[in-house]
């Protein structure tokens, strides 16, 4: 099935709160065919990589272990809301949940999720030392691993080489946002938008891409006290205004249709269908662009995340699996996680998923980049992906010191950011849609951010 059609299936799935698909996961013992048995409930994010996993788990895991996996597929915002509420309240709705570097250190510190260090180190098939260090560190707290990465990513600029060449444009390897904006406006036409940028409200939607632009423009959500805690809200500062004016102006001038509702999946669909010339988003998207069933395969270039005042600006993220401490099926959950995030799944998926080897989960294991099949299939984007992950400025994302527990780029590592980011990005999305002035959005957002102490 073509990737664009599969996205439509995923979009329908996310509307239904409890989509259930059969079977998943295993660890070292399951590779031998040892029958375990049981059922676990797993919450995953809505995108093509996870859809592939859900379709393969009945044959590749459940058939071997007799462990049935009931999947709930949710969009990013809903997944985080549901996961945070259930895990922090000690609920037992899920035995494994998909989270990221924002949640893992905080949940681990607060005792909401299980320390996976012993399980990962003792499972020879899992190969803990194979996990890329920066991704592993992002999912740890005080040296202990609290979530196992399914895929890792940074962010970069994807663009149609053929479209830019026809317009006589050469994309710099390390562009500035000023250069990107000029190219987008030059390429923009009724038939093809110049660029796709997230505009959907949500700290993890519009907030993710906006956050990296804010950093490199010299802005920040809050200043930090010497001990790293939150000091003053900085939304009312000139750098924040400049960022919102730039971002909203670019999207309104040369952005995708329905921009205020667009997140990763919507931009992916528009890029695949030839409706946008450039797209700034997660590096994992390259696997879909170069997939065997992609209509834009071989037409794409990849440039570093655009900058202005910083040397780099790409985020570091991983969709990863954690086990809530309230679950009474931690042993079954680990067997699933060790298989789904281990080298075994990656090796098996490349031969079975519709997108082929380019579309396997990237950015988590060194061994992935040693597979001859993947080296050939991902030759245009593997190196840019690894370079982006390696250069993500997690310890110093902007021009000033930031507060927060996890080192972060696209978000602020404090519990309150989820609410503040959701409220403020709803205002920014309204600006993009032309329904609210920048003055009103910034004033209201400053009031929201100033309540954090």
C-alpha cells in the first residue's frame, strides 16, 4: 500500500481512542521460541514507524511467545496527556507506554516508571552497549535507563532538489533561517507551498519546531536561577516577539494549506504528495521520503537545522518505551520492549515493511548503520541524521542559561511546561490562522508563563 494511503489509515486510527491491534514484543528467551503467554496493553504514538510495528508484532512476536499485545494508537498530544495522567496517578491501564526524553528523567525521578538498567544489561539479545550514547543518556536519570528507544531523531531541513534546481537555487549545507525564508517565499506558488512548518497547537506539535527557532533567535521561555530553577518569564522580550513574527509570517506567506492544523503527519502527507518544496521537522521523516513506496524517492536533499545566532539548533528526541511501576506485568512488558526496541526487530522489519529498508526505525543503535542493506537504502540521509543527533545542542540550546531537569532543545524540562506550552501554542496557532494578533498572543502567553514559580 502506498505511504500516503497508510497515513490516512493512521489518521482514522487516532480519532478512535482505543484502537486495538494484536500481538508484540520479546527478549532474549523469546528468540529461541520459548512460549511465555499472557496479554499486555501498550500505548504508542501515531506515525508510520509505529504502524509498521503494530502490523508485524502478531507474526514476529506473539506467534513466538504467545504474548498478546493490545495497542492503543494516539496522536502525540493525546498520548502525552493520557500517559501523564495514568502513570502519575498509579493507574494500571497500560503495561508499557511510549514516552520521550521530556518525560523519562522526570518520571524516573518521581518513581512513576521502572528502572530498566538491570533488565537491559542482563538481556544479551538486547545489547545495551549498542544503543547510541546520546539517546541513551537522554532517556536516563542519574545514570539509570528509564525508557528504551524505539527510534531516535534530531531535526533537519528536507527539500526537493529538483524543485530548487529548476528555480536556480542552491541550498546551503548549513542554512540560516533568513536564507530558508527567502527560498520558501521564492518557491511558493498556488501549486506548491514553499515550506511546511508545524502549526497545530500543542507543546509537542507547534511547540517543538517553534522551540528550536526560538533558541537560535536568542529567545527563551524563562530565564534560570543559579541553581537551574525557573526565574522570570521571558515571553515579553524582543527575541521572543521576533521569533513569533518570523515563524507566523513565514507560514502565512509561504506555508502549507491548513497550517494551523498541521503537525508531523500532515506535513509528511503534503510533502509526499508534492504540495510543498521544503519541510523542517524530524530526521525520522527521511525514511518515509526515501521509502520503496514513496513518490518522491530520490528527489530529496537534507540540510542541517537552520540557525541564526547559534551554531546548531536541531532537537534530540526519541520515542521510547517505559514500564509504569504500577503494572503487574513488568516481565511480559520487558520481553515486548526488548524485542521491539532491539536489533532483532530492526533486522526483521527491513524485509517486511512496505517502505523497505529506508523506513526501519533509525537513530537508536550503532549496528543499524552497519547493516549493508540499510547503508545502501539510507545513503542520502543516514549521515545527516547521525550528524544532527550528535550535534544537537542539548546542554546549551540557546544564547542564555535555561531552567529544567533534562537537557532539552525543543522544550523546557519542567513539569509545568506541558501546560504552558499547550496554552501558548494554542495562541500562536491562532496567530498563524489569522484569528489573533501577535500582541494579544504574547501578552496572554506571558501571563501564563509568569505563573510558574
